[in-house]
C-alpha cells in the first residue's frame, strides 16, 4: 500500500492509524513562524465512526488504507447477515448487523447503497442520501391541517421513524433524507 | 467551466490591500523611516532549520549557479543598517518552500522594519500604533502585553523556562494530546512549539492585539539574550484572534555570537538531513563592521488582511494563490 506524507493529506484520504482504517476529514497546517511545523488532522475511524484529532510533525508519513466505496444492491437479510451485490460483476458480500449499523433502518430489498470495503471486506454501509419508503404506521392526521409546527412520527417499512406532516397517511410512500432522518415530500405513485 | 484564471479573492480584497499599503507607507513617511528594496534572489540563504528555501538555477553562460529565493529580507536589510541607512522599512515578497495551508502560501508579503536605537518595548509601542491605524473603526480592544512565561503558565500551568519531560508529558496526556510525548521526545523547543500552538496561541488576542515577549532562549536564533535573564530573549510575537501576525527582535549585533548561532543551525540542518544552506558571508561581514543598536519586526501582510476582512483562509486575500499562480 502507498505511503502518504503529511503534505499529501487532504479530506477523504484513507490512511491506517493505530491499526484501524481511517479517513481524513480536515488537515490544518500549523507552523509557528520560528518553530516546528505540524499538521493537525481531524480523522474519522472508519471502524468505530469516532472522530479524533491528532497532530503530526510535518513531513511524517502514514500508510494508506485499502478502503474503497462501492455502490451495491441490497439483496436480503438471512437473519444473521445482510447480503449485497455489485451490479456489474455479480460479486456478493455479506455484512453483520455490527457493520450495517443504523443503515439497516433505511435498507429495502433491491435498493442501492454504498458499501465501504476495507481489504475487500465490508467495513460500513451507507444508505442512499434519499430513499422512497412506505409508511407502515402513523396516527391518522387531521385532513386540511397544514400548519407548520406540528407533525407526527411515522414508521417506515424498513424500520426508520421520521416526523411527517399531519396530512400524510399510513400506506403512502414518502421521500426522506437518510443523512438527517427528515421527511422531504410525498411520492405520487 | 474552468474558473482558475480568475482571482481567488473578491475585488474588494484588492482595494483593501491597496488601502493598507497606502496607510503603511504614510505611517512610515510621517516617522521619516526610509522605504527600501532588497533582492528576492540571493546567493545566500537563511540557516533557520525551520524554514525551507526555493533554489533556482541562474544561467549566465558559461556559468551556472544556484540562487535562492529569500525566506525573509532580514539579512539584506541588516546590511543596509550596517552601512548607515538609518531606520528602514520594506514591503516585499518572501518565499518559504513547503508551506501551504489556511494561513500559509509559499509566496507571501512581508512588512519588515528596523528602528535604530529602539528597545523592544519602544518597538512594541510603535507596532501598537500601526495596528491602531490599520484597524481604525474595527473596534479592537486595547493592546495586551504579556511575557511568554506568564501567558504559558496562565493557560497550561507549566513553566516554559524549566523543562520537565515528565510534567510536560503528563500535561499532554491529561489534555488529550498524548501524541506529543512521542513527537516531541526530549526536545524542549518542540515541546514548547507543540503546546503553545495547540493550547495557548488560539486564545491570544481576542479582538485585540496581544504582544507576547520574552521568548525562551531555545526558541530564537537572531534575538539578543535578555540582559537580566539569559533564559529568555528580547523577542516579541504578535497575535490577533489567535493568529500569529509577526515576530520582532531586539537585534543581535555581536558578529561572533551570530556566526556561532549560524554554525549551530547549520549543524542541526545536517543532522536532520535538510538541504544545506549557504551561510550569508555578507551578513556576517556586515555584523563585523558593526550593526547599529536596533529593533526590528516582520509582519505577515496577508494574514493582517485576513483579519481586517474576516477571511477564514489566506486564499481569500490573494489574487492568485499558488494553485492558480
């Protein structure tokens, strides 16, 4: 694997730190006029999702991490593992709940998502930014109520719960943003 | 569409720069400080192990020699001082290889000036006056002056003049910067750089000019040791809103001592396998001829413009930062 020096650090670069694969979020060059230069780096541990700050002496280098994001189709859940497939190659991967995490709340069979592979094994799963899912459970709202403030919780077919306006009914399909967990709109069938 | 031909900064930023340059020139004209120009392309280089220079090839057949882009106009200006120029200032470009970031562009603008017969406190007065002129109407609070030792102790509880690997290490672990232990090892100067830049500097000069003076002796190659306390030097650094703006000295005039420090820095560069510098013989000779008693300061003009315009990155005040140059 390639080795990266601090002056090659930039957002998105994947590197190994303390034996874990990590992604650089932010890299700040810090140099007192008459002193040692440092790089203060914000790093996300791709295994745990935790963000840490770490300072390096400028010119130091770190080993790159073999981490790639691959778009895959979510196939099914066998109870223990969820299965994904790369469309072009039909190559299949499986990931347990620990790896899939909260993404499972948005994953519907046949939908596309991003699977992060580290040394060709799933490391994390990210749902598409926007998904269209049916509401399986919500209180009947008062029709005609379009007031801004309110809203009510609605459970989606994949398990996620989002706040929707009162006029949205059970059985309807809505579009939601998976990054914020927010309702966007109704989807006309 | 490719927009890289366009300036990175807004057009107002060009106007701000022009106005600031004008005000600086008026400030020094009123004080009868002479504006000078010195070469950017030089035979010698600075020896500071922390500064990397650009090397160019000068071709004048049949000769081919290396010339260096200067990292600061200091040496040439000191030669003028030794030759009897009187107090001088210069606004020029300086070049530092490998420096790029939110506060760094490898080519940047320096305002540097030297005042004959000025002690460091008197120079600090003048810096404060210039900053007041440039920041007029910006609501800066009155300038603060504090010694390096006091400010370091205030924010960390550590004594910067007494090095204790154990105390510094315990502090780093406690403050969630444990990587400092391995990174700094038993190098007092790097420990100070690390802790100061992470835990002190960000808090300096909140909407005010903060002048920090009396830097530890291990941190300054060209300043004079303080007459009362040889553990510190007569060096001052300027901060506004946590941004380092400039660095000044009560200048070293002892040619023998200067040569000794040059040689020490050259040997540090050799140990670290950095490009070998070419000691500026002319400066050593000028110091031998006699540098008058003086204080001098260099200010990063681009950073000053960042602060004046509330910019988050140096690119917002440069027409063409290095990636568009």
